C-alpha cells in the first residue's frame, strides 16, 4: 500500500510485481475481445505484455480512451470512451486492408530500477519495417490528437523515442520515464486514501498508457479495487469480481 | 578515499585513453574492395563512433557502389556483431573485442596502460556499412543524428536521477550549458566538459543517493539472434554505503550483493573480473570513487564482466 506521505509517485519493484500479477489475474477473469494480456518473468524481473490489433481506421482519435482524474477528493473517475469515429484522411494515407487486418501493437510494461516507476515499451507488428520503426507512425496511429503536442514536447526528440528493449535488446519504442514519477505524484495526491499497487498501475495506464493508445476494459479497471487486501478504504462499495 | 592527486591523475588517464581503429567499408558496398584503403584513426575510448560518420562517408564516397547512401545510415560491426552506436567506444571494445583487460601491476596509475597486452587485438578492425541496417539489433537513427544526442541526454538524466532522486541537475542546466556539454562530448574537449560535469556529479545540498552503475554480462548468442550483439545488463540501486552500515560500499560488496554466483567473494575475483576502461578494477575500489573519477561521459560507471 502507498500511504499519503509515502507516495511520491514511485513504486518499488516488489509492489510492481504484485500489481502485474493482480492485473494478469483480472485479465483471466475478464472478457477481452481483442486484447491479450500476458505476464512474463525474465532474468528475475516480472513484466506485463498487452497486445491488441492496430486499428488503423481509428487513427488519430482517442478511441478506447482511459481517463482517470485524480484531481478531486473523490475516488478516481474512470471512464472508457469506445466511440468509433472514422478518420478517412489518415486511414487513406496508410495501408492496404490486408496489412491493416494483421497489424498489431505489443506493449511491454517493465520496471525501471533507476526511475522506480513502470516503463512502457512497445513494438508495432505487421507493418513495413520502415513504418514499424518510425516514430511518426506512432504519432499517427497511437497518440490521441489532444496529447500530440505534450508527447512531442519532452526531450530532444520528444517523450516517445526508440531504444533497445532492456531484456531482449530488440529496437522498440518507449515512453521516456523521467517524468512519470512526477505525473503519478500529481495523480495520486488527489486520492485521500491508500492506493494498492494494482490501482497505482491502473492510474499509470491512464496517464502513460493512454498517451500511446494503451487502455484496458472498464471491467478490469473496476476489478483492481476488488479482492486483494482489506486495508484500504474504497470510499464507495464495489462488487467483487 | 582516493587522494585528490591520484583522482586527478586517474581522471586525465581515462580522458586520454584511446584506441587505434582500422575501419573498412563493407565488401558488399565497396566497388574496389581490394584497393580501397582503410580509414585509420586513434580514437578516444570515451567517445562515440557515430561522430566519425560524416568523415567516413566523405572518405569512402569514391568507393560506394550506391552513391546515394547518407552518413547517418552508417553502422559498425566487429566480426559480424553490430555495435550499438549509443555505447562509448571503450565499452564496446571491452565487451566485444575479446581482448583481455590489463591487470594493474602496482597501485601507481601510471603503470596501468591499457595498451600493454592488447597488441594482437589492435588496431581494432571494424567494418562500416551504410546499407542493410540490422533492424533486430540497432535502433535506426534519424538523418540529422539527433538520436545520439537524445540517447546521451537520456543516459545523463538517468544517472542524475539515481544520484539525486530527481533529474533536476541536468534539467536545471541552462540551454547554453546543455549545448556546451554536448559540444564538449562531440569534440572531446575536457576544458569545456569538466566544469559542467562536476556540477552534475557534485550536486549541491543533496546527499548522494545511488551510484549509477551498470554491469554488462557476457551472453552466448541465442539461436534466434545469432549476431545481435545483445548483452545482458544488470542494474540495482547501489548506495554509496553498504545498507545498514556506515561502511563505504566497495565494488566487491556491490557485485557480491548483485551477482553472488559470479562474485562469491567480496574481496577477491574468483570466477569473474570487473573491467572498466580496459583495466581490471580492484574489488576494494569504492563505488563512489569510481563514479567521481572513472565514470563515462554520461555519468555512468559502465562495467564489463569477463569470466576468468
């Protein structure tokens, strides 16, 4: 648990580990139409993998947006917007229907020892190599319109860059974690109760994940409050899953 | 603690460390391979290979089969292993060349010439490519070479974060200083680099929290990625004192805590040795001293491990 005083936006590796396991449990019990959640353990570190089809016909609009507001005193307001607005302009720029059908994005959520926060790495599959390795594709296909400027503003080349995956070394995209703790601190300070590791991770999804199109079904999100430990006060009763 | 004189000596030794390189254009990209001269250069261990690309591109231009190739499509390999462009040359050499690190014969730093026993591996013979980017192994940089700057700054930031718990040191550098720092790295200019680096390494008013240290382990190539050159990197939150005591943390105590099977003893290397800047590091060296005097330009102690 993170108490008010304790949470400065960081999470320990052990708690991150717990959060991953909790989320993987929830994924098993939730109907996920097109996403797949896996948990892996490699070289002693646990991490989550979430894959979903890359819906290139939904480009540039924040489909499946997960918004968590931590600014008020209420429990996080969690809403998932699954509206389906076509963006013909961008869809036309991209690929044949064949490549659309098979393209996917694979998110890896790993722990950063240096920054003590979860870090998001991701791969684009089923696209021509040059597109799959071009950060512009990410801005087109994954970053919601309203977050474009923010995402591009950080660092020499923006908050989204490319790096070698810390475990398998394969080049992939990542969201640079240097601002994550600060952002999490802001999100958490509005919550006047303790936050479980799984909830921390869900809030992280809302902040970092949402910036590159990663979201989870509402069923899983509400599930993070159920089960687990009894030491936190939820503010309002919720159903156990 | 290391004396100031010794520390200064070590710092300048490391700054001046260099390797002779013999760079040839890949045979498949070269019109006249048999006659093309190699590019020879004595290059700083601390520096980064991509800085050479504009020179190399100009040098090899008459030999190109494809005259359209651009400088920042250039990448290096050693014996078919693609070299990560974001690693400093010295680190790559220590990890990939197969040369044995030099062992200090005495405590005098003057004796620790990294060139002593490595003649058979030198010059280090690298192959340069401008096509067939190894997508499975190397991040493809952009045309302006901004990505190297980006990777460097990210690394500096991460080190800063470990030392202070925030990246405020690097973030609070003025734009001018931050540009100066990067120029100093590109030009290998100690006079400009040192004052800015010191401000980062000796942050005012904040105790040192963690020592930025990464350990690179040798890994056998896997079947799926035979030549990716991927190395396992191990990291932990290493405090300047051993946890629960006021004893300063030595490299031996840190390595033993992190990799007990490779480093069963805190004092003596038994199965593996730690290598930094071409030399075996004594297990008794304090991690804080290593950070202050023997870090790479990004503020990290990038430590190679070789089996004995």
